C-alpha cells in the first residue's frame, strides 16, 4: 500500500492502509527499527492496531526472537491497549496519551507559527 500525509481514507477502506517492513543485521536491530516506525506512525480517522503491535514488539518474550504461532493466544494481555506503556528513550512516547498530547502541542505551535497569535487571546 501507499501511504502519505493527507491521504484520504474512504469508509470502504482496505484494512491494510500501510505496510511497514524493517530489516537489520540482527533481529534486535530490525526490531528496534520497527518499534521506531510504529512510534512515529500517525493515522487519524480510522481504527488501527498500532498500540497492539507496540505491545507485541515490546513484550520480553517477543524481544528474544523465539516465539511460536500461539504467542498472541498465550498472552491475551497484549490486546489490552488502553493500559499500554512502553519503555522508550523519550518519556513523551511512553503511552498513547503522551504521544497524542505531544502531537497536539506540536500542531498548536505549527498553527501559531503559520497563522499568528489569535487576537481573542489578547495578543
């Protein structure tokens, strides 16, 4: 699939909006690259499984690289994305709430830079 900023998704979207792949010299390197991709991905307006995928990628057993096809069935807690927290270099990306808070601030600052300070706020 092709994904880009501003892509319009119709109500009849294909469930595979974007496909990511990552590679590295080792499983650990490829896994770290995929975690970063998932952290930085932003899709709005449709439900995604990004938080579930981050739960899988950060699970200690998965990080060893030795799992079976029953891994998800054996770990139903992976599906509880509302309780998710992750250990990343930046504390701002440690939970879904933090990710969206930072993005909201960045959008506000970008809007302020482009459109100027709103007069109703006394500027």
